[in-house]
């Protein structure tokens, strides 16, 4: 999920729509109010909210109460015109308290493996669920390469010589999001057909050396 959305949020059209304000926070370890509070303060830093006149009351020693007041402070900051279209991305959400603490009345993208734990914290009216399989589909893998070539020469489809390579690479790694994104990005720069063929050949050799395990982000490199 992370690699899929990371690539999507790097698209110029998406970044432009968000006024070039996309803020990422990894909250995978936020299982206590102390850790949640730390991430709220991190968001304050990203928003440069410390410089605003709006203040909040700190409840020293009570992380839950302090997180509520930091949230109130952040809501007021995000009401400012410059943050009207911003997007906050919370990756690997594990605890519903994270969702409640980051309810900031702004656009928010969450990634999680535990949607059943979070449903009670997000009203139906506020949520839109996108289910993503472990691996990309062949079409999604192909689109990563189309995007890479579009940066090179405004292409709207893959060159014929790349089609079979993409299909083969997708098959070898079962559409692993990180691997497919990494390979696609290596083709962003303009080069001759001979160099491109050589790049394809080298990538094929490298991919065949990987050992892909059941957990998609566990990749055993060859010794």
C-alpha cells in the first residue's frame, strides 16, 4: 500500500491539487497516547505551526489530554487558507486512537491492514475505502512504466520493445509494488534503444536473483 500511494502522491497532478502540501507520517508504532502525541508534535513542525499566535494549553503528564489540545491547535492552523487543499498521509495505522487523534477536518489518506479496527473511528460519510491486494495488477505495473516514459518524451503508451519486459518483470516478482516502482523509475531518462535493451537484460538478471517470500516486503538478496 505504501509504495502504491507514495508513487500516486508524487504525481504532479496530485501534488498540484494539494497545493504542493502533502505531509507524511508513519504511525505504525503509535500504540500509546505518548507516541501519538509525539507524531502530533511532528506534524506541528511540518506545518511550521510553532510560529502562529494560536496557542494550546499543555497538560503536563497527561498525554491523552495534551493530545486533545494539540489536535485543537492543529485544527485551527489547518483552517488557514494556505492549508485549504493540503493532504495528510498516515501510513500503517494500527490503532483507532490514532484516527481519532488526527481527526483534523482536512483531507487525509490512511493505509492500514486492520480496517476492521478503525471502522468505528471513521464515519461512513467521511471515508472512502480502497482495497489493495499485496501485488500490483499487470495493468498497474504497466502504468508505472508509462508514467516513467511520459516524463521522458510525453509517451502515452509503452514502446513495443518494453511490453514483453514489463510483463516478464511483473511475473517474476508478482507485481511487488516497491520492485516495480524501482525498475520503472530507472527508465525515466532518455537513452538509445541499445542502452534500453541492455538495461532490460540487466534488470531481468537481477530480478531472477531475488527470493520473494510470502511477506511482500521481505526480500532476500542474493549472497
